[in-house]
C-alpha cells in the first residue's frame, strides 16, 4: 500500500522561484516594449505633430 502523500508538488528552492518570476517579468517587459514600439509606430504622425508644437518658437 502506498504511503499517503499530503504534498503532490515538487519542492522548489527560493532560487528557482526567483528565476521563474524573473523570467516571467522579462517576457512581460519584452511584450510591453514591443507593444509600445508598435503603438508609437502607428501613432507616429500624432507624435511628430506634438513634438513640432512642443518645440515651436
């Protein structure tokens, strides 16, 4: 008869948890940067107009 196991998940060290969360944050930041670049690309006309008015004499 197998022994009763209260915990089914494998033990993960603090280092492994930190590495996993850092990987998630890097992926999230990468997608955020790509999204911001795409947003700036599609709204480049508005951004350029704003820059022109900002630096107007």
